[in-house]
């Protein structure tokens, strides 16, 4: 009789509510820390059971509750609140989403086309969230601190799209287990795992620790528009996905494990804004003659950076800061990249000796740098600034002039060659500021290059180097420019200072048809312009070279002069000029000086090569030595090279005026 009375009371209550019933009236049931929010019009029946339990039938589904109350506000968000070993759930979509709790592990299952929102908050040092639904979902992490001792922290098992929202000023943290317990239905391989695509937005912060494998792992694509993601550690990859698009926010990656990757895209990577910063200490791993490198940014396809800030520092042996399997295209942005690791040698699978070297930027394809601000530093032995296996393009082809603040590249190496046998002229693993296995095209921009260690070269092309309208200053230990086929300068402004080898060295020819070229070789029997069989072509432009060895001109279409020497004593340097290091060498006609170049050559005798359309013809020119000009027009090279200058306290170093040819 009591049961019937209770049923009648509740039925009368519901009936009384019908006249004002709307879509916003619902009943809330509470059972074992779960709150189900049910629209009243969808309830089939309510039965009161002993001990205060309610049986509620909805669409042939029986729910159990220990309390019931009514409200008119219907939220649309699934709320999961972790409180250490307890989990409290509020589920307004119980018909679509079923929630299950085992200790502190929560599983959400469901089907249907309607997207849903899940708010996750609280704290648990051994909790987990699994989303097993086939609809688009939004996960809001509101100051969530969730760590799992047996698997991933958050796992989205199906291929639906996932939006990860980090509310402003929120600070969440995820950590996974170092060993995952076997589960045939669980394919997660990261602390935060989504089988489908992942979008990250919001102004908050999310810290991730990948103790097992990856920090954040997506089976598809990842897009980041806002927020701050911090990957504190990952055994393999900090962020792992097919494609990555960075539109904003801050991504911070810190690596300690050998051969690990900060960001690894199996396909393309596109950056249109935001900031990526990273620090790595992992080293190269060599197994069966194969190398696996620790890289901060690793792209298996093509990488395109249109804007943003990239700040990376690597300390590991043989490390890579940016590594691209395809092509790299940089259209803008700011880049601060330092690599402090060293190179080394190893045996290949065929038992041949090979070498690995640390690199700031390396690609298997082409590199095109159009605009941006670059600071690249490699301090370790064999270090490289830019290492390109394809063709390297710098600047814009259509630009005759590019503003100084549009493209600025500063590259420095400090390490030495891994193998340096000067007596046998044998070197391996040399430091190089910029290297390309194919052509180098320098269209525009400003380049400052410095190499300090033994064997360090400035710009190397295994084929042809074409310098069009760029402005380049190279101060190197070894060759400033080194080409396998040809070095063609057609409008660029270039200053080269090689302290221990050639200024510009080509295994084929050097062709200067336009621009300003100043080249100084500091010491040793080398040249400011070194070619194969004297293939130096002076077809135009302004040229001024000071070297410790003689230069042979193959052909000239503009007036030029080169210090004469005889074949019989060419290598004795008896025909060179005695000059003082640090003084300026003038080319003048009477009291009018056409140009002056600072002499940094430390050899006992020097050889001069000059050419300019301004010389005209005749025997009225003199090579002089003096102090820095007072009244002079400075150009890109600062105090190194001057034009239209007045000689100051000069002395003639050629007894008779020379005849330009």
C-alpha cells in the first residue's frame, strides 16, 4: 500500500506539471555520483523501490537513481569532475552518451550524429578518460590534473574530429604511465591520444608528460590556433600526427631521450603564426649501421612557414633542430636556432666509415627562404647552419632590391672538422654555414656568415652558385664560397674574408658579370679567386681582390689589373707586393681614389686583382697603400670597402702606374 501511495504522489506531481511543461523542464536523477538530466516529456514511467531507490524507464531503457529532483535549465555539456579517487559525472545526453566509471577511469560511449561537449576538471593521480563515440566532440580542460598509472590519460578511440579547448587562465596537466597494460581494444600510443583529427584552441595552458611513447598523438591532423601546449618529456615524439598546421598559440617542447622528436609530422607541416620553442638533450642512436637522430621539428613531407617565431636549442650529439624529408619553404617569420652538439663517426651496415654532424636546418629536398629574420648558430664539431640536399633559393627572384628588414640571415659555426689532415689535403665532416648538394640561388636579402673552426666553409654548392642581388658578408676559416661547377656573380654585393684558404673557390669557373665583389685571402699560398685552370671571367661589375697567391684571368670585358707573376716562380710569391696588414689598398688616378679595400692579408707578399668599368683605359692608375679614408662613401661592407674616396697618407706600392687591360 505504501508503494502505491508513493507512485500516486509522484504521478500527480508530474501530471500537475504538464500544463507548464516545455523543452526546458527536466528531471535530474542521482545514482552513485552520476547525474542524468532527462527531459520530462521523454520519461515513460517512474517507480519507487524500497530503500529510496527510483526506477525510471526512458525509451525502453531502465535507469536507477537514489534521488530525483526537477529543474527548468537544461545544460548541454557532459561534466566529468575528478576528485582524487572519486569521479562525479553530470550527463545531460544520457540517451546519446553512456558513461561508465571503474575506480577513477571514465568511459564515455555513444552513437549519433549530434556533436557533444565534455567539460573535464578536477584532480586524480590514477585516473583516465576514454571517449568511444563516433560523433564530433569538444573537450574542455578546466584546470584538470590527470595522471594514469596504467595507460594514456585521455584517449579518443574513434576517428571523429576532436576540438580541445583550454579556457583562458586555466592550467591543466596530463601524464601517462611508463608501461601500458595490455588492452586489445586500446590503440593509444600517447598521453593524449585521438584517432581522428585534433584542433587546439583557447587561451589556457596544457602541460603533457609522455612517459610511455608520445606526448600528444593524433592518427590524423593537428591544428593549433591558440593556447600554450608544453611537452615536458616524451620517450618518442612530443607531438605526433600526420599533418600539423600552426596558426597561433605557443608550443613548447623539451626532450631528454635519445632519438626522440619534439614535433613529428608524417606528412606536411604548415605554420602561419604562433610560436614554437624547444630544447633537446637527446643524442643520435646508431643500430646496425643506421642512424636515428633526436630532432626538435621533424617533417616527413614538405614544411611551409609563412609567419611566426621558431626558437630551438639542441645540446645532443648529432642533433637536428629542423629536419625535413621533403622541401622547406620559408616565407616569413623569426628564427633563433642554436645547435651545441658535436658530430662523430660510425660504421655503416656495409662496415664503411661514415660521419654524422649536428645541423640547425637540414632537408632532403629543396629550400626556399624568401623573407624572415634568421639567427643560426652551430658550435659543435662538424656543425652546419643550413644543409640542403636539393637546390637552395634565398630571396625573391623578381626583386632587384629587398628591404634590409625583410630578409636577414646570420649564420655562425664555431666547431672544427671531424677529420682534418692538412698534409694529405684530406678533410671530412667540415663545419659549413650553408651547404647545398645542388645549385644555390642567391636572389636577394642580407647574409652575414661567420665560421671560426678549422675547415669551416661559408657557402658551398656542389654544382653552381648564382649570386644575383643579395648582400653577403662572409668571414670564414676556410673557403668563403665553394662551388663544384661554377660561381656566377650577377649583381650581388659580396665581401669575402678567408683566414686560411681561398676567398672564392670553384672547381670549375668564376664569372663576375655585375655587382660588387671584394675578396681577401688572409694567409697560406691561396687565392682570393681560385678556379680550375684559371677560368676567371671578369665581364662586368666592380672587383677588388687581395690574396696570398696569384690570380689568372681567362677573359675580361671591362678594364682590369692583376699583379703579374711568372710561371717559374709563381709559388715562390717573389712577384707579389709587400703590404702591411690592416692598411687600406687604394686604386687611384693621380690624387683621385676610385676605391680602397682594407688589407687583412697576413702573408709576406700580396697579389692584387681589380676590375671596374670606371677605370677606362690607359696607364694612369696606381696601387697605393694608406690609412682609412676620411672622406668616403661607405656601402654594405661598412669600413672594409670604400668608393670615390680621398687617399690619406698613402704610399705607392707599384713603382710605375699600371695599364688596365
